């Protein structure tokens, strides 16, 4: 269990993936709208995914 500063307990997230496992293949649109697959980069490039919660949203 993870502990928050307030002392509340949260369940520790679990995943079937372990450190060192290959990421499952998926596709996403790039900045130009072209679909790219993770598997296209396997063995040739490092891939970093950055998620910006609420980025480009009003308010």
C-alpha cells in the first residue's frame, strides 16, 4: 500500500508487466495525424511517451 501525506492508504497499482518486459504493441497518431506503431521503432530507436494531463484544454 502507498501512503499519502495525510496518512490515507491507497492500493498499490499492479500490472502484468515487469521491469525489462517488452511493451505491448500499440498505435497512436503522430503530430501530423499519421498513425505510427511502437513496433516500427523496436530495435532501432528509444521511445519516450509523455502524457500531459489536461494539456490543451480550456480552463
